C-alpha cells in the first residue's frame, strides 16, 4: 500500500506538472492572441449563439467609451447596449438597435455598414457569422480615418477570420518566428495545418539566400519601426512554383508601445507579373522585327518569352526550307543542343513526329505521350535520351496561308496543353509568322535590289562590286580579270514573232547555260534586255586559255533551245577586255568590253572580239559631247520641266519634280539619258546640277510670290554632286539667292548613291536636314541598300521605282515588292511615293495598299512652269481617282 501510495503521489505530481505546463502554454498562447487582438487598430467583439460576449479588445472599449472592466465575458447584448446608451455612444434607441442586431445576426452572410453615433462620430461595422452560431464583428472609427490611421488597413484578426483570406497573412516575433499564420500561407509552405507554422522561420521554408533576404527586410522594419508597404517579393512554394507577391510588413507593438514583432500580408501578383513580362516581351519583339533584327535573335527572344510564362515547357521553332520538304533549326534556347542538332533538317511527312506531321497536315498536332503515339514511332529512340514526353506542334502560316515553319512546345510530363498554353501557342505562332514573313520579304527586296527578277542573276548594282573585288585580287596575285560583254543577236525578232513569254524563256535558259560554263567564283550578270556581262575571276595571263573559255560560252549559247514547238538557235556578239592591259578600273574595263562587243557586231555578229585601242572611236564622241555640254551651260541651252506629285488620299498636288532638258542648236531636244552619263563621268554634272538647283528654287519662289499654293520642289542629286564636300553650301546659296524657305526644297538621292559611303551620306543628309531641307530616296528597290542601314537615314520619303509599278496590277512579284516597300517606309515614319503611275489599275493597287503619293502620266507628264502655275491656280482641285489619263499642255 505504501508503494502504491508513493506511485500514486508520483503520478499525481507528474500530472500536476504536465497540467501546469499545459496551462502555462495555453496562458502564453492566450496572451499572444490577446496581445495581437489588443494591438489591432479596429475594435473587435465575439458573441456566442446566446448573444453573450465571448471576447472584446481594448480598441472596442475605447471606441464606445466603456471601461474595459465593464466588458467582461458573459455580458449579454442587451447589457452591452445599456452600457453604450449610458456612455452616449449608441446609434439608436435600445429596442431599435437590438431589433436591427438580431436581424443581422440571424443571417448567414457577412455584412458591412456604418453607424452614426450620438456623439457625432461615424463607425464602420463589419459583421461576420461564425461556424456553429454566434458572430464576430469589427468596429472602426472612420471619422478621422485619413489623419489617424498610421499602419496598414489590413491587420491580423483571429485565426477563424484570417483563414478566410486568400492572401498570405502572418504575425512574427522579433526573432522572425511565426506566431500566427493563415491557411493560404501554410498550404503553400507545404504544411497541413496552420499550427505547423508556429515557431518556424523562413530558413525552414525557403532556400538560404531567399530566407536571408526576407530576414534582412524584417529586421529593418523592426529596427526602424517603419513599415514596408507594397514591395514586390518572390517565393518558391512547396510545389516548386515561383510566385511573385506584393508584400506589406508593419511593426507590431504592445500596450507599452514596445516592438514585439511584425504583421505581414502578401498578395499574389504572379499573374500580373507574367502579363507585364508578356506585354513587355511582345513590345520588345515587335520592336526587333520593325528594326530588322536578325531572325534568329527575334525567334530566340520569342521562345524565351514563352518559357517565362510557363513552367516545365521548352519552346522550339523550325523553319521550312526553300525546297518546302525539310525543316531547319530556327530557335530552341532550352532544348538539349544535341537534340536540336538531330532534328535539324528533318523531313516533312505524314508520320514525322509532331512537327513534320503538323507541317504536312497544315494543322496543329497534339501528342500527349511521345512514347505511345504512332507519329513518333520512327523517332522515339531519338527523343528518349532527353526525357521529352509530350510535344504540341502548330504550323506557322503567312498572311496568305503559306506554311513558313512550325512552333512546338515540349513537356517532360505526359499531358495535353491547358487553356493558357493554347492561348500562348496562338500568340506565338502569329508573332513568329510576322517575324519570318518580314525576314523573307526583306531577303526578297534585297535580292530584287541586286538581282534580275527574270533570270535571278546579279544585276548592274552588283556588277561593279564584284568586278572591283576581282581587280583587287588580280593586283595582289598578278593575275588577269576578263570582262565579257555579251549581246544576243536578233533577240528582238524572237519577241516580235514568238512573243515576250518565249523571249523570257530563252533568256532564262541562256542564263542557266552561262552560269554552268563558269566557275563558282565567276559572276554572270544581266544588265537588262538581251545584254549580259560575265566577270571571269582569277584568270591566267594567257589569251589562248581565255579564248577556250569564251568558245565554251559561245557554244553553250548557240546550242538548240526548244520552246513549245519551236527549236531556236541563238548567237551572240561578244566583246572582251582584260585587266590590266585593257583598263585599270571597273568602269574602263566595262566600257572597253562594250566597245569590243560593238566591234563584234560590225564584223557580222556571232563572234567575239578582244578590245584594242582602235575601238575607242566612241571616246571621241564623248569628247565632242563634253565640249557641247560646257557650251550648253554658257549658252543657256538647258531648261526645266516639272512633273506634279499628288497626294493619293486628297488628290492635291503637294510637290513637283524638276526635270532637266537640253535643247541642242542642231540636234534639237537631247534626252537626259544621252548626256547625263557623260556629264557624270566628266564632272560637268556638278555645274549642271548647281544650275538646276538654283533654277528650281527660283521658280518655286516665283510661284509662291504669285500667290499660288505652296508646294515642295524636288531636285535630283547625282552621285558626283553628293560626293562634293561643298554640297551643303551650294544648297544654302541656292536657297539664299532665291529666297525660298528650306522646307519647300527636297533633294532626291538614289539608294545606290547612299550605299557608296554610308558614313559620308548620313553626315551630309543630317546637315541638310538641319537646314530644313527634306531628303527622299529615288528609284527605291533598284539599288542595293541595307535595310538595317535604311533606318538610320534622315529620309522623309521613299520613291518606288517605275520598274516595279509598270506591272504591279497583275504581277505578284511586283505586288509583293511594292506592298513591302510601302509597309517598310511607313513603319520607318517615311512617306512613300510611287513613280511612273500610268493606269487606273496601278492607282487602285496603290490606294488599296495605303501608298501615300504618286507621280506619273496618270496625272500629268512633265510640263512647263507656266502649266504648273495654271494647275496650282485652278480653283477646283481635280480628284486623282477616278481620272482618265490626260496630257497637260506644255
């Protein structure tokens, strides 16, 4: 019995100690809750189902001016109302208030209202029913809310309340240990219950670097006593997902105003951040497209943008090759490099994984399980080592519906895309299509600017460059360069008898044959019409060997060609000039090869002739022409005609182009194409151009002085003029002498002129622009300008060359070029004018494609200054469309 008594006593003591410890823990917890509640800026009270007070905080007593000791647990609602009436803080009579309160309390939904107290204050009341009956309400004195509120609106309430809040809510002590946390925070931290959070720190939940960052922020709040309001932070939740939060952290004080911890609230702004990233990324990518950034960079940025919006997704773009049967690598920044190398060049087909099949079908292909889907049967071993389990592929289409490539999303899990991923697929394929199509258009424009459309051979724009390179190489290694000038004999007869289609086929066939006869380093050029030039690079210093090559070319040209039911045999007159004997520079070599070709024609055609000095009779003709040009300036034999330029939208004349004419005393009117090249070669173009500039400015000022509507006068500037160091001062003199304002003068330069020396061109154009003079690019599309350089030029207008306008109504290639130039110019904030417009169909196409202006016979041929004056003076401005073709009087 004694032993049992001792055992019982020991057990009792143990239970007593445990009970005391439990009581102490509960008292500590109750104290924490009481401290937290008493530090909330709102008054709080809890009632049970019998309308008895469970708990209220100090702020509640302060608001209603009741001594805290009078608000003990068990107080009935009626007794509380009596105390408020006695304190003068009731909003209405007792019976009315009780009736209202019971009406509200009987409901199951939360309610918010404001009450006007007898002492004039306004109280905001938030009523919330509690599970199992009873209610909790918060009371806030909002009479002087703006002045008195010093801490954040959101405060931690009781656990039963804060668990309803979807945002993160917590209270921490001064050591950054959680003492209160709501359900949202506990769940995303990987805890089943909120109580599991108590006592933990951020170091128990996050990586050390991130936890340390949170710790430093909170220590700053506690040490300074200043809250942190709406700062952006990110966390990685228990599932591994990155979340962005807008966090507010405020210091928590007890009744003695001592810092005892902090209260935090964090709102999930991940969706907003992703939207911001997506929007900024879209703008950046569109800017890159507009600024002609390399396609691979645009697609790389696009894939990274897609991946930033999703978790566990790897983006890929494959481009359809020129042959239309294979897919080439475009961009895949996060896919395994070995894998992208393996699928580079994959074929298009009905059972070629997701991508090849999507292009083949021209529709999306969603493969949820690569290991099971039959489309991947032949490629399963290829993809298995890299762990990709699903692949969703969508063809990238042009605005005309042509397949340009394919966009794919890879996932490491077996699944299909969710709605957000589907929307992103639609956006990505659309942007990728714009980027790819823009690149193809730029390539096409660049190709057309430097190549002949019919034969696809380099054109005159590339000839001098290729020939210059060949001469430099020959100088370095003591070799020859052979320039072969080829003119087909009687080609006009083919066009006249068999039609232009047959002539085109003949030219294309001969072009292919000539290319096949020369080395890859040689260049075959079509100058236009039936004229070709071949530059034979790195030739031996042996005329006999060169003759053998020429004989091969001649035989290839003469071989039979079958076109429809006709068998044609073509011959050519061929002239040859060799560097260095026949010329030391490209211009001389071309001129001498041309002279040798004419010598071959004199010998009866169908032969080739090497250049000799005796062929230089044309040089004498040029010499005579030079003298006559100098006399023409002295004798005032030059005159100007003016061709109107019209705004396509309003139909008004907004500018006129000054065009020079030479009235020779014996030969009559000499076409500019006859004397301008000679003037360029001799440098006389500088003096002639100076006269044109002064006369054009004088005439425009005369129109203005006559009270006519103000227009811009456009003056062409030659390459030789543009290279003159004093060009700007010449323009200044012309403006000063005429009194014309600079803004009414526009100088037209060709794109090939600009590209000869970009730095000089840009510097000169900037000086002119500073004067107020406008700059336009003439004959756009026929030169070899770099589109990436074009955006740096201070240019107001682009003129589309007449060669692209002639067939724009029915030629798809010309339509593509013209529409692309219009789009390019306007995106670069330039106006676009089409020259050589002659038909209604051309006008209709230009209007449809939003071209700004036009010039050509459809409105008026070049006319005299008097005729322009009459046109500007006319009271009724005639519409441009529809308008029959008309000729203005000289």
